[in-house]
């Protein structure tokens, strides 16, 4: 079984996603980032594009628009202006 970590996606209107995941790929201002368990702490600016979440219960794809990504202590938080189904 793959190692997992907590992922939360927040918009100004509230949480969009919260759960244990094994991999998250998201657009940053300087390219696509991929995050797995054990990643070093980071803070980055999000870009516009496709977000992919791999969890034990399936795969979720969303489009997001701007914001920030923060990874620390086994938790990834994405703060974004808006999301919609991909």
C-alpha cells in the first residue's frame, strides 16, 4: 500500500476537497508540480489548469484558478480562487 498524506482544497466559499491521498498534481505559475508523501515543506504560487488527485477510493480531476500551495508536516493545502469539474 502506498503512503498517504492529507490534502485540503479551499476556496473563498469553503472547502472543496478534504481527504487522504497518495498523489496530487497541480499547476503552478512555473510548471506542473507533483506531490507524494514525504515531500519537503514548500510554499508556491498556483497557476491556472488541471488538478489531479489520486486517492485510495479513486481519482478526482478539477480545474483551478490561481492561489497558493503549502506542504508541511504531511499535509498539502491548496488555497484557490475557484475550482470546477475538469
